[in-house]
C-alpha cells in the first residue's frame, strides 16, 4: 500500500511542477517585423498583423506584443508604391509537449484554447513588391515598328 501512495504522490508532484503551458508560458508574445525589397531593408512601411485573437498595427521595422493563438497570423504591409503579404504559422512550443507527456490531454486542451502552448517566429520578414507589378500594371514598353 505504501508503494501505491508513493507512486501517486510522485505523479501528483510531477504534474504540479510541470504545469501546463498556460500557467508557465505567456499568452502574449513580442514579435518584430521588417520589410525588404530587392534584398534591402525598406523602412517606414505600415503593417497590419492579424490572427483570431486580434489586430496590431506597426511601422517597419518595428515590434509589438501580440496575443498567441493556434491560428496562423497574416501580415500585410503597404505604402503608396509597395505591398507585401505573409502568413506566419503558429507552432507548438516545448512546454505543450511536456504537458502532454506529464499531464495528459486536459492541459493540452487548455493550452490549445488559450494559445499559450504555441508561438510565432519572433522576427517576421515581409518581402515587398511594387504595386503595379502585383496588379499587372507594369509599364508597357513600346516595341519599335519595322
């Protein structure tokens, strides 16, 4: 009987110390956005970051704190002459896997619902293009008539 109590005690202690990601991880995350064109950084571009938890506005290069989610995040950047779009994938972090191994499925469900067990890349690079190239309005070059 002592060994059963000891094993139960050890499991309870391990679960209490491991915690779920929503307890030991933040539900927010800082991210930085930079914009490039022709392999050069372009500053002063307005960007909107959006996932199912909210919408954030920055000017590149810049940083903000976003709410984590299991959903992917879109990043749209533009000014009068350029435009860029990226989709950033939310990936599970290490704390969610430890929670699954030690705590089972309940903690994972909590982590998934709060987004705490998932992270976006900390630096997001958006490649810009000229607006006329994107919408097919590139300047027409006249061909000399023969």
